[in-house]
C-alpha cells in the first residue's frame, strides 16, 4: 500500500470564444496517506474530476509533479507522464463503464489479464467481497444499477492496486440504492484498507466515507480536514454553504455591536476581527433558525427581527417556512412538525432568532480562512 | 507522508514517456497516406492546368457549348434542388405521421439511393423514351394525347432535371426525417397545447427548428446536383444536352486526353465543393459532433395522417418499381419496342450478356474492388476517426477532419479526372490495373467510413476506454478487446454501406477505367452506347441484385436500422 502526493499541480483550460481561461487545478498540493480514503468535494467545474483523472493518467496536467508511493508518475519538468496502464491503479466510474460484451467474470478479471497476472481465485474473491458471486456468468445488461456498480467496485479492487480512484460512483444510483452501496463501500474500505480518492458533489457521501475531506473550489483546496472539522467548522463561507450553512444574513458592525439593515442584533458579539465597518455575512443552517410568536423576547438568542411567512411546505421530517425578514432578505427555517409555529400560514408575522453558537461570521468579500470566526455571545 | 519527499524520481520512470515515438510516427504515416490519396489527384489537376497554360484555356473555351453547358448546369442544379427539397421535406413530414401498421413505408423514399443510378436511369429511359417508352405508349392511349411519339421525351433537359430531382429527394428525405425524429417532441406538443393547428405547428415551429438540417440537406443536394453526371451522360449525350461534368468527361475520354482543359472546366465545381465542405465545418462544427441522438423520437408529435402512406407508395412506384419493371420487361424481351409481348419472354439476354467478353470480368472486378476498397477505407477511417475523436493532436485532428471529407464535397467527376491523370503518370502508375479501381474506391469511401465510425465512437463515450486503460491495458489491447467489439455493429453497417455505394459507383469508375479494367457500371455504359438495350437491362438487373444483397447484409449488420440513416 502506498500514499500519493501532488506537488503544485496545475491544469488551465484555455478560454474559448472570449471566455476567460478556467483553472481546473491551480497549484494543487495534496498528500494522501497510505490506506487513507480522501474525498474531493465540490460542485461541478471545481476541478475535482480533473484531479482524479490526472491521478489516473487520463488527463495530463500542465505543470507540477505527482508521486505515487516512491515512484514519480508525472513530472512536467522532466516531461514525464506515465500512461494509465502502468500506474497500478483501479478506477470506478459514475457510468459504471462495464463492458457490455464481456461477462461479469471477464469484466472483473480484465485488470488481471491485462496485467498478465495469473491469480486463481482473485476474481471470485473480489466478487464475494461485493456480494456478486452469483452474477459472474451474467452480462452487465442483465444487472440492476446497484449490481453493476458493485461489479465496477470489484473490477476496481481485484488486482489489488496501489490506488483506487472513485469518480462519483454513486451518482447514477437512485436514493435508496445509493445508501446501500455507500454503506458497502465504507465496509469494503474498512476491511481492505486501500488508498483511495473519492470524488463527489454530495456532502453526505463525503462526510460518511472520507477519512479526510478536501473541499475544492476553482482548482484549489478551500479546506482540508476530517469530516467532523469540515462539517462543524467550515473555514470559508463557500465551504459553509456547501456543508449545509445555507442561510445567510449580511450584517454591519457598529460601535455597540452588530446590526442588520439598521436594526441592532441583540445578543450577538463576535470575535470577528478587523475592518469593523466592512461588515460580515452570517451563515447558519436552516434547522437552527428559531421561529417565535411575534413579539416574543428572544431571550438568550440572537434576534434577527420580524419576518413575514411567505410560504409553508411540509417536508416529511420537518416543515419548511420561507420567511421574508424585514429588510434582511429571505430565509428558510426548518421546524419540527410538532413545533408550535410549524402550522404558521403565509402572511403571518413572526419573530426570528437563532442561538449564538450556531452562527458563523465571515468577513464580507473575503474568502481566506483567516477572516472567519465563530460568533460568540 | 510518502517515502519520497525531495528524493529524485526513480530512474525507471524516465523511460516511461507518454506519446511514444511510435505513436507520432504512426500519425505521420496516416496523415501522409490520407493526404496523398485525397490531395494528390486534385494537385495533379492543378499541375496539369499550369503545364497546359494558355493553350489549355483556349481548348477549354473553344468548341461550341461551354456557355450553354454552364447554363444547363445551373438550371439542372437549381431545378433539381427545388424538386428535391419539396419532395424530400414533404415525404419526411409525412413519414413521421404514418399511421400504425404503415410505418414500414418510411423506408420507401430511400430506395432510389439503394438502387444503382445507372440501372434506374436506364429504366426511366425504357419507360419514357419518346417512341418506344412503355409509359409513353400508355399515355398515348389517353384521349387527346395520341401521336406516335411522346408525350414525354426523357432525353430533354426538363426531364433530366426532374429525374435528377427525384434521385436527390432521397438524400433530402434521409436528413430531414432524421432531424424531425430527433426534435424534442415537447416543443411541438407545447405548440399544439398553445393552440396551433398541426399545419401551423409544422410551418411555424418545426420548419424553423429544422433550419440547420434543411440548410445541410440543401447544401448536399446542391453539391450532388452540381456534380451530377450519370443522368445527363446517359440521357443527354444523344440529344446534345451537356453539363460541366459531362464536358469534363469528354475532355478526358478524347484522344489525346486534355487534362488541363478538363481541370479548367472542373475548377468551379472543385472550388464550390471545397468551399461547401469548409462552410459546413464552420456552420455545424462541433455542434453536430456532440449532439446525442436519443433515438427516442417525435413519432407521436401529432396525430397520424391517414393518407400519409399514399404519397410514399406513389413515390416508390414511380421512382423504383416502374423503372425496375421496365428493366425486367426489356431484359426478358428479345428486342426493345413499345409492345410488350410476354409470350416471347426469354432468358437469352442474360446468357448472351455473360458470353459477352469481359462482362463476367467486370462483375468480378466490381465485387473485388468494392470489398477491398471498403475494407481499406474501414481501416483508414477507423484510424482517422480515432485521431479526430481523441484530440490528442488537436490541429492534426481538425486537418484530418477536412481532409477525409473532401471526396464528399468535390464532385466525383472532378476527382475521377484527377485520379486518371495522377495514376497514369509517375511516381505511382496504376492505370490499367485493378489496383487503380481499388485506390479510387478507397479514396471515395473515406468520408463515409470516417463519419460513421466517428459517430459510433462518439456514441460509445470515453469511459469504456478509460476503464480499460486504468485496468492496465495498453492502447492496442484496448482497441482490439474493447473498442472494436463494441463498435462491431457500426463497423458491419459501414462496410455494407460502402459495399453498396461502391457496386453502384459509376462516375469515377468511368473516368479511370481502361480496356482491361471494367466494372459493372462502365460495362453497362458500353452496352448502352452500343444500343444493346436488352443486355443493358439484364446488366442493370444483375447490378441491382448484387446491391440488394449488400443492403440485406447492411440491415442485418446494423441491427435492422437503415445504415443510410446513420450518416
């Protein structure tokens, strides 16, 4: 088992028809420990897939160096680029990419035959690991999506590669299957302990599977940390938005504290430092928003002011209220169905508040990690 | 965390370079080969012009009829284009509104492409030649028509225009029908829900949406009309109707051949052809390349039209069934006359045909050259499609794309003159051998092979290949074990399509044939020139039979769908 390291890897796609060039990887540094499953998380276009494909050798970066174990597989300075077939990797695709003209057995066994490895029993063993032993003589077209992706997993690990690359492997599955296969994948990694890189845009997958999660943006890593870290202490507003801090409120600093749209925010004193007049953006999760009867004193909470209920929809586990905060934009609050105000109707006037320790403050217009801080009362 | 932080790379890795020399070398060989095949005949024509100089220009202009040939060419092109667009678009619109149980009739408008042009044109002549034409004889029985010749004279310019238009309408039909099937049916349903009648929805929504397809189809028809050779040659020669294409042929067929004059006469066609290929690339560019054909179509965009099959059936009757029937009657008759005498029907024409010197040879040459040409074009087309698709060498890919499509844009008669001139002089002298036919066929088929394989390759996506590469397989194993097997339907369909097109091939074959190398089409032309009509009919039927066999194979290979629709 080996680790992988990227040193200042860049790939810029030239802009077409007057559009500016796009950086898929912008001086990317990354160190993946042996046996670690690292998740690259980000929206489409952030460069996560390009990074994965560069690790596979399917894409050629413009510059930088990639070291797999003790072997340099890419180095722009030496014009070295080891082709994918000589990198000893396994890969799992979003589209499954099982060859339809080969049986499941031939699909799983292909990495062994292609590398001229005679390993009796390895195919059966890999199939057993993903519960596909009975499917070996079928063709991919005869399998369900979940079965196909499990076969894809078996093909990815059968030759015991140094590095397993997973490119949004669960995205084509429907919700229920996705959970199932995700659980199996986690279990598989726990048992085999392969070094892996997993690309996804789904925060649930990223948190559940990653030993560490790297949130990417425009070819750079915005935050790298354990799932717990990233989930509870996003380093930037961008990461916060991505891991569920979807609600935002712009605030400005006054001599006495903070205010939103000219209204003082009672109970909010923060350690957000520097440039007091520049203001900040508050970020919080929609299920942390508290909705109170109009006029209630938000004792111990940060009062966000009055709001009009614009709409109410039932989401099953919760009720979503769309709220027009006076002069403060639109917020969504998720309430437990039993909550007193969960039955509020459109047009009702309510008071909105939030617990101070559930709010993140980010310096306005800045994205670097230093500008952020947890609000404290 | 890894063992290496600042250590130099392992020495073993230095050998592992991408783009090994062999790949670059292979690319150079491929580009050189394709460049030679496609460009050298055209360049040689330019050289001929340069060498011929002013004398050639004099010859090209001298003699009567250049002006009228130009006028006839323009009239033929525009007239047949108009007929083809109206017929093709109309039939396509009906073909997507066929009632249940009649949908098979959608294949009928394609039949004229599948039947050899020389066969159907001679069939038309047997129907509508002014004195002995069967259809004319029938029409004379209509009151007030009468007379002992006419009313139709197939040997005149207007009827040459009509017949060319009918032939071209099949191409328009294929493109427009495919375009209609690929239209998002939601757009049309929305129009109808919004209250537009089906007719207005067709005119106001469907036709504007189809504009790129219509422009493309019109462009192809324009090219084919400009270079139209078979119809004017077979029907117009005796009556003195001449177009630029037939004039080019005359310059090369005369002794001594005047290539410079032929090239000069052909230059407008050459320039227009190249311009249209480049324009098409600019206009369609990458768009078409990445449009996924969902296959789900607009079958139920609007309610089926009950009478929709009737025009399609009439078209098939007029364009295919009647000419073929005329061929059968003539082939079975001892001699060609307006009176059909079933009692005298005989197979003697077929026996006599095959006793005629070189006829059997011509059939064998046709088959051999068609198979060899198709297979070689397949190999080169596969390689070209791979280079164009992978974009590892983007500039070379764009260049190759234009290169392989040139034989589609430049009229076959111009290419034929170029082939003849280029391959009858050093460095590569092939004239008089079967090899020249194979090389010519190979070159003409490059666009078809590349386009259909490129389409299949795009549809295949890249994941299957990537999965093979990361599994440890090199490019060669990946192509042999993954790409080729997955594309076998497209490959089979492409080979069969090319076989069909090549067994038809007449224009270029006529220019490069020699006394010893004949193919079916050129032999038929000789018989036609000699007036051996019953044997002409027999030969036409033999060609049609071989083509039909090819079509059956093509449909089987491409899984029942029509290979022509794949282009």
